[in-house]
C-alpha cells in the first residue's frame, strides 16, 4: 500500500478506470492535479473555455460509449461548465466532472474564486460530492465513475479542495463499489415481459418507438431484431436516431414536433406503441391527451421514474433496454411468434401511402437550400460520418436529411437544446474516434457561442469539419416569429456577423464559402478531403423553415406541412 498525494490518487484512479483523455482548463487550485496529469500517459486536451470542456467530454462519451472526463478550476471555471452538465444530465450521458475548490478551511468564507458548485449543480447532476479528506478520494472517485455509467447514466461532479489534492494518504486499487442505497434494476420482471408479449400477439397496427436509452445500453442490434420479428415500423426520438437503420424499409423517420408525416400519423393510428428507452418528452408527444389515442402502450426503461411520468402506460417494464429486448426476443422465439410483411400488409401499405403523399421535401432553385447541403453531405460521406450539431434549424435538418444506420453517430443536445454544443462535442468525438470523419452541422448563430474551440481543433490537429448553414438569422426563433408573431423579427436578425471563412483562417483552419447551389458539392468535397479542420460557410435561403412542424399545444397529427 503506497502513500500518495491526493493529486497522485486522482491519476491512479483515472488510469484504473481506463481513462485515456481529460478535457480541461487550468487554474490556481488545480495546479497540483495538472502537474501530476503531465506525468502520466493520459492525454490532456486544452480547450479555450470551460463550457467547451464539458461539451467535449460529453461528445467523447457519446461517440465512444464510455465515460467522458473533464477537469477545471474553482469559481468561474466550475460555473462555466453548468450548461454542459445540464445538457449531459438531460440526455443521460456519463461524464465525470472534476472541479477545483478552495482549501477546506476557507470554504464558506467567500474566498477568492469560491462557489458552492455542489449546491449549484445538484439539480443538473446525477450525483455530486465535496471531498473533505484525502483518505476519501479513491472511494469517492470510484463511486463517481460507477454512478456515472450504471443504471440510467448521467454526469457526476467531484469537487476537490486544494488541501485535499495536496494532502497524503495510503492508496490501494479498489474494486467496483457496492452501494447499498444505489441498485439499478437491470433484469426485467419476466411476468411483465409476458404481458408485453400478449399485447404484441393481439396487435394489428404496432409501432416501435426507440429512444436514447437503446443507444446507451448498446441495444440497437436487439431492437432491430425485435422490430423485424414483429414486422413493425420503427420511429425514434431525436436521441434515438441511429438505434435502428435509417435506410431500412421499416424506418418511419423521427417522431414529434419536426418528425416526419408518416411517423406522426402512425402514432395517431397505431393500436400498440412499444416505447424502448424513451422519456415521452413534450417535443415528442405534443398535446398529451391526444398522443397515441388508440394505442395500448408498452414502456421499457431502466429508470422507473420515467414510466407513466408523462404518458400513462399499459405494461411497464423496468429494466435495462438490452436485457429487456433480449428477454422479449427470446419469449417471441420460444412461442415461434414471427409476423411477416404480408401479415402486416394493410398497416404497412397505409404507412407507405403517408410516405408517398407527404414525404420530406424542398425545392432547390437559385438560392442554396439547407436541406440540399445536408443531402450532399450525406452522399459525400456515404452516411458514415459522426454528425454533431448545434441547436436550432440546423439540428432539425440534420436529423431529417442525414440517414443514420448505426448508433453513436448522431451527437446532439436533445433535452437541454444547448446552443454552442456542436463544435466542442465534435472535438470530443474526434478524439474518441480519430479515424472517423466528424462533422459539426451548425447555424451561424449557434456556432458563435463556442467558436473559440477552433483553436483547440487547430492546436491538436483534429480534422473536425464544420458545416455552417448561414441564414443570417437565429433561424428557429425567426420561424416561430414568422408563423405566430406576424413576421415581427425581434432580436433574431444577425446579418452583422464575421466572415466565417476568414475567421477560420485566423485560427489556422481552412475556411471555405459557398453562395450558389453549384458551389455546394465542390466546397463540401474540398473541406471533407482536407487533412485538418475545416469550416465551410453555406449562405442558405434566409427564410427557409423546418417542416413538418407541430405548433405548441397541438396533437402531433396536426402538422404544418409548408
């Protein structure tokens, strides 16, 4: 058993947890930790703003399917990460946040750069700790990683006073912690699975609804097999994109406020809705009283508090998505239950009619349409890129027009809708997957919130590509103002903006610009083929809208189509 400093214990636990990268920004109270970090083979990525560190750790976690880690100083360093923590919390992303704190003797004395970050982040973390003794460090850190990645994942914050990281304690590697008060339910109740199978056998018009929980549990293969057994069409939430192949004939497209016509109409007409790893949030349900009005509902989720929280369900199944789907598939297989496309013909034909009469559509003329840019991006990358997004219209067009066949390829701030997410998240995803093409689809408003992270991409030679759909507006708010506020564009016109291509060059990044439709393909090709980071600025139709659109307070079948 060795005697180590607190900073050395932190590094020992990080290595024991298999951490290979830490995103961060230094400060006075974490100098000892950074000094010790430099003595390890753990890679440190210096971001240019602490919010960028939180989003980068989030993007890393989503792309790699493991825990992301960031390290920042006390006071403003810690508070700058709150938006990133809240985004990770709402999307159930496993992140461990290490924040510096003033020495324990100064806590509560309004010391320089002291804030109660534990109190501030309690509502937007899965759990958090203030470590008061060096002897507790190893245990707390092991618990932090365990809590972050187990059950319904989420961010865990560990606040580290300077005297704790400078102090000494005996250290020995610890096994996975056993916490009496924290025991997530992984194995579903078999009786509930059997009830679900009975509903499936009776159903004539089923729909499978997949969410982010399917991706987080690594259950995409099981979900796909399940849907094929049922010959059931599949839709997904924004967070669930990629959990089922987006090019499969059973794929309906995304559900909800900007979902496809066929997906929303199918929910209105189905007699059984099978929700797996979903929250039934307001962007999906629209007016809750009218959501799936003719359907019995099966809801599979590891978090019991999510079940019947927003939508009453017929058969709740509490358990891990992968384990639960394996159980359902096994029961269906045992009973030799397999539905053919022929047995679902009338239901699938109805869906095909919705698809053919109201497909996603736009008309490309003299001005670049944003949808065209996404379609060209999809074609050039052959659908194999990791796509991150900012938030707003750019996010919705990416979700609609880029077809995700695999999980962990769509990285976006879903629940919080945090502008400025995409670029640092792309950096995290690129670090996690160095051999993959990573593209941030951005708006000209959102990209400016963390555009300083271009310096991070340049410094580390990360070949992140940024596609800006530049309409010189805060586009999503402008769309609402157009439709519901008499075209009074208050505080949404941002025509005064930097030349993004020149700004990219100032950061040492390739900058490209397209103002005509015929320039879209060549600019994308050049940017994607460049060896380093690139920013591609596309001047798109200023008042283009995202459709379909469900107005607030309406049923999801009451869509504006143009």
